[in-house]
């Protein structure tokens, strides 16, 4: 069993450029939680083990070239992992997902009540850590991000089973649920340093939004077993009655009745037969081309970011450059 620990990544670029070597990353400290609640400790050990820690790594990637003190960087790493894992606890329960990271989900292993309480405790600890180590601006921004996560989950739950969702509505969900923490990872170190320039944060927002969209669209492809090199469970969105971004792209200009027929299919073979092999392959190529354009937009935004950085901080641009490709292609 892994030891409860907080890992500070240095050098900051190691372990993030290849998707394959992000695994078994644990970022939390025993002192953050009540020692006498033994079930809570075991729940967190199970929850945090096996995660890639991408968000923690991204925080370190931004913090180190900005010379943010190590104790503050560690605080931000823990905060983003606590928020993310709290959302997983709540989302798995709402969605009825039986597995998380290849293991039994917390709500099934420990009960729904304990999963909710464990998630709530993580969020409470987030505010405590930020108040102790940062400033009110970052506390306020973090609160907004947590509200975004809740709103995104609420909207996603409402649109399950709907064939009338459009790409704009889905993009809003992705921005609220997936991109919000990517943006936080980029912006929080600047807030911690009291760097609050509005145009700087607008630029970071755009970069984080593109990260989130590309990451989510790659996950949506994986749900249909496309580039599923990690052998993740497939058709989770589909069986939940949720038309993800690739499904919407696949069914563009298809009637609502046809979309419902699509959602009623149970196997990947049936889905591919319904669409047709040639259409299936062509749609993947077109979807990839669409997202390649977003990767180019990401690179343009990074060029804009350089104007807000000091000369000795501009190595951050080089380190962020490969991430869009990584998040979409997962290699």
C-alpha cells in the first residue's frame, strides 16, 4: 500500500511529456485529515492511488519557472488534487459508476454517505489550505471554479438521454467540468504571486480552455474505443444515454429519431454497423482535423502569453508547448 505523501515535482518537465509514464501519483498528506477516522484514511488511499496527477504536475510546471516558493507550490498541488478527487467522489455516485481507476468506486466500497462526506471534507480542506497559504483573491477564484464544476455536472445530468443537445451546449459542459481545473492550474500560481493583470488571466483562460476541450474530446473518442491505448472501459457515456462530442460530430444532421436509435445500440460493433465503416473512419479523420486546428490555436495563445512573462520565465512557454498534442493524441 502506498504511503500517504505529497510529491513535489522537480524538475517540473519530467514525467509529463509522455502519457505512458504518468501513473501511481499520490498527492496528499496524512496531517491534512483526522487520524481517528480510519475509514476516511483508507478511502483516500484507495481514491488517490493510481491517478496520473496531471493537474499537480501542471501546477508545478507553471510554478517553478515563476519561482513560487516550494511550500506554496505544494499547497496548490494538493488543492487541485483535492478538488478533482472530491468531484470524482460525487460524480461517481451521481452517475452510478461502479469503478474508478480500475477499482471499486468509493460509494460502492464504503457507502454513499461516506463517499459524500469524504468529498465534502476535501472541499473544506481546500479552503483551509488556501486561507493558510495564499490570498483572498485565490480563495475567491477557487470558489468560482468549484461552483463551475457543480454547474457542469448538473447540466450534464440534465442532458443525459436527450437527443436535442447541440455542440454549443456540450462545449459549455466541457468548459465547466473539464477545462475549469486546467485553467485553475495555470492561473493559481500567478494569483499566489499577486499577479492579477486582467489580460494575463484572459490569456491563461484561453489556454486552459483549449487544454480542457482537447482532453475531453480525446476521452470522448476513447469511449468509442478509438486510440484506447490505456484499455479504459468503453461506451460509458453511450450507455448512460449521453451524446458526447464525437457522437454529436458523428451524427451531425441526423434526425432525433436516428440519434435515439443510435443511443439504443448496445455494442461497439452494432454502433459501427449503424454508421457504416467508411463513414466511421472518415468521421474520425475529420474530427482529428478539427482538433488539430485547436492545437494550432493553442500554440498561438502561448505566443501571446510570452508578452506577460519576464525573460527568465519564458521557459514556461517551451514546457507548455507539447501539452495540447499530448492531451489530444495521448502520446
